[in-house]
């Protein structure tokens, strides 16, 4: 996969040289290029922002530096290197342009999985009040444009969002995480939160590891972990259970959900009206 990031603070992306993502880059599993938006300005002050039409607080990122930067990045795609940026929009494989924004679709594990299947991702880091909206319309000719939000809160710029998104996507690329099985049982991979984990010593400060984990009974351990996933998800993120496919749950798992106050109705979990507590 090739990733390009455009930002007015390229140094903000330096952590992507560390740890597993840094190693993936060294190993040639991931090519990552960071571009300074100001290199695509033409004035002496390298200006990237201006006042908003219609008035109001803050500044807005000017469209032309973005068009210049994105055209240069698009031209560098393997498919369009000779024909120039205009051709980047032809054919089926437009690069995906992710525009971090609190007003975007939610970036989820499912989105990370989908984006990990792309050959080419470009990230446009906004600052100030964001990027002139016409850039998204123009960019749609060359890219598949996806405004994406890290969560329902406002950051100062897109860089922190890009750090999170690149890490979430990058670790799903083949070979990046040493043991691919560790990706399968993680929180959100199956629509639930992960079960609690423990390591040695088995007894620590008067707290014991749950006995089942020391039993060597793999069937019982798997069942305990599943039920802990249900308990934790019901307690912390009951919203996730609304989407959970409960149609094929074995009887013991239906009983575990019943104990948490949920019945299976038409293949979905339904919280019983008489269930106590806030969520479980
Ligand atoms: N005025 C914008 C709004 O209310 O939607 C917020 C602009 S914010 C101060 C500046 C930049 O930070 C945005 O353009 C975006 O790149 C980034 N940003 C802020 N919150 C974000 C979030 N939750 N997810 C992704 N990017 C975010």
C-alpha cells in the first residue's frame, strides 16, 4: 500500500516512523510519504488560509494550494504517472482521499478493514475551520473522496486523526503484525469488545487470575471469554449489541445474555423492560 499525507505540519506525522508502522515502512510493506501543503503555495508568505465568506470566526484553508498538492500526489500514482493528474480519475482504481473531519462518516474498525484493501490512500489534513468545500468537489474527479471522523469531538487539525487512522489501517496489512491471529479476537473485529486479559503472576496483590484460564480446558476458556465479551459490551457499549447478529447463538450464550437482561428476538438482542441497572 502507498499512503500520502498532506499537512501544514509534516513533522506532526513523525511518530509514523516508530514501532510496527515504522518497521512496516522499513520492510517495504507500506510506503508512506508526507507532503508540506505550503510547498504548493505561490506567494512569498506561503499562505494557506483566508477569511471565511459569509463572515464568522476563524480562517478557512484556501482551495488552490490543496488542488496543487492533490494533483501532484495524484500524478504520482503508478497508474497515472505518465498521463498526469487528470487521468487519475479515469479507470476503476481512483485513489481514496480521506479528509479527516468531525463532520465526516465515523472511522470504525470496519472502515479500517475496508481501507486496508486499497492500493493507495491519500490523507488531507485540515486546520483552522477546515478546507474550502469546493476542493472536495474538484477532488472527486481524481479520487474517491471520504470525509471521515475519528469521533464526536473536535481536534485542532487532521494530523492526530491521520496518526490514528494510519495505525488502525496499517496494522491490518499482511505481515505488519507478527501473529495475524491477534487481529481476529480484538475489540470490534466481531462487533463486540474484547474479553479481559491477564499475564503472570497468577496471583498479584491479593488478586487472582480467573481460575478457568489456568484450567487448560480450551473449550471452557473460549466460552468464558465469549461470555466476558458479552458482559463487557453490555456494560460499556450497549449500543454495539443493537447491531449484533444473535440468530446463531448457542443456547449457553443465549443464557449468558438472558442473565445480562437481553432476550433474542427475531435474531437480534432485545433488552428486557424489567432488566435492572443502566445497561446490564
Ligand atoms: N469547523 C470544523 C467543524 O466544526 O466541523 C472543525 C475544524 S477543526 C478545528 C480543524 C480540523 O481538525 C478539521 O478540518 C479536521 O481536519 C480536524 N478534525 C477535528 N476534529 C476531528 C475529528 N473528530 N475527526 C477527524 N478530524 C478532525
